[in-house]
């Protein structure tokens, strides 16, 4: 079998890429190793300014004009007229984006396990029938997350990784909260994100700053003090790749976490995945397509990565910078949008 463009990974980046390609009449096949689409360990927060223009507003489960931020020395909230962040269900988002890609003409195969990647073809095994097939392509897009096979095929290392640990529990809450505490979460943070019928409680931090065991223990102790007993709840964890080393390699492209475009500072990954997926599709359609959007995204990503490097140097420095940032947010000197990946 031969296709013009083969996309490995049916996350937001791969599906955004597939939709635009299919709309322009490009033959595109998306391979997803999981049996279903959409489910992923994620707090489910999307920045209103960055993403809401790309997903239906009705997809938002909850939206928040206020963001509550707590540090060891400050408890503040920032408020804007329009919602700052909305929460979405990742499975619903994936289902919607898959339907849009299919309606545009893309083909999506689930339970498709990529066994081998070559310069112009891949070997794929159906996880149910066990049938093996070779698929050749003109272009290959790696949208297969932090442990990307396409990235490994290109020989790119993954040295800058973050870890997100999430608990999704039944219940409701009224506040969207961010908790920054160097002693507990190093230069990461913990969160409480209310959804429609559940609450996402979790923590994120760069792996270079704190071990996964310590991060989980700190999260459990902190959550207990917030009134949430998580010891008997099921934790889910996900690596977040922010080791960006390029996205275009001859006939092969990388998008989202596979490219290392998630934010090392906040772990935000949905927005850069969708934007990079769209821009890669436009480049495949027109090789002379402007790089302006990607360059702006890469520049914002680099700023986040530099901040991670700076705050990882010492706990004292991280604490000082965290308190200054929070004070700047409270006074209005710093806008919350400057901490987002939206460009």
C-alpha cells in the first residue's frame, strides 16, 4: 500500500495535520497504536486565547475567568473579563478531531502497531488480526508523543523531559488553582482543575529537578492538606517531551510532543501539538509556506526552556523568581498569557 502522507499518532497534532491535508485533497493515512482515540493523562486545560478558536466552545466543560495562584508567601487570584482557561475532556476532543479529519477525507486506523520505520516505508501490524503490512509514503509525520518511534528513527535523543501525574476523581469544585512550592514540586507546580463531573488533581515538574517518587509523594501529602485523599485513587502519569531539536528532516516531520514542542515550564502540550500539526500540513501542501507561525512557536518554547534551566539551578533562586512572578501577576505587570504557549 502507498499513501502520499503517513501520520503516526492520532493525538491532537496528528489529527490537525490530517484534517488540513485531506481538505486539500492529499491522500493521508493516520495510524494509532491504541484501540481508541483521545484518552491521555492530561489536566485537560486549554488556554482560552490560544485554543478556543480551534475547538467548538461547546466542548469546554468548565471555563474560568479567575485563576487562583498560591506560593509559600502569597495567595492571589487574577481575573479577566473573558475566561482565561477552560477544561475539556481529552477523549471528547480526540473524538471530535478524528471525526473532522475523517469528514475531510482522511483514513484513520486504530490498533495499528508500527514495527519498523524506513526512509520511505513502515511495517505495521494490526494488534487484533496480527496481520503485517508494509506501507510506503512520500511524507512521514511523527505525531506519536514523547516516546516517538519516528523521533527514534531520526536518531534524536530525549534528554529534556517533564513528568505529569494526574488523579481524576468524582466531584465538583469552583476554583481553578495553581500551587507553586519549591520544597514540594521543585520548579513545577500542582493543580486543581474542575471538570464537569470530575476534578483533575495533579502535579508537573521537569524530571531533572525532582524524582518521580518524590513528586508523587509530595502530591499526595499536599492533596491531603487540600482536603483530597488520593492514596486509594488510581494515579496516571505521562512523560512530557520539551527537548526540541527541529521538526523538518527531509521527507519526515515531527509535531507536538514528538518534536519536543511541549512547554517545559508548564507542561502545556495541546496547543503546540495542534499548531505544529497545522503548520506541517501547510508545508507539505506548499513547501514555500511561511515559517512565521512555527518560528514564533519555537521562540516561545525556547523562552520557557530557558526559564526551566534558570529555575533548576537552585531552590532559592526558583523560590525568589516564583514569588516575583506571582507578585507581577497580582499587580498586572505580567499577564497570564505570557506564561502560555499561545503565539
